[in-house]
């Protein structure tokens, strides 16, 4: 890392910060490579997501709502 020169103006400092933030943002948005030999099991992933959705839905269902349907 380079030391900040004392003669640097506020605008130059802000430009350096902006450039650094743009680099960080570009790296953060880059797709993450899948490790060699570790591909995503799409069938297992879909099954797990389906189970999670079902659990969330069952947690949202109100027992009172079922009672109101029978009255």
C-alpha cells in the first residue's frame, strides 16, 4: 500500500477512495467460481428448497383460519 502524499488534495483523496470502492464493487459482483469437482447437485438443492418453502408455509398458516372454514 502506498503512503498518502502530503501534497494530495481533498479531491485527489476522494478520487482514490472512489476508485478503490469501484474495484471492491466489481470484485463483489463477479461470479464465484465453483470449486473443481464440487458441482451443485441441482436435484438435491431443489428438494431442499421445496422442503424449506413447505415449512415456511406451514408456519404461516393460522390454526384459526382452518377453524373459520368449517363454521
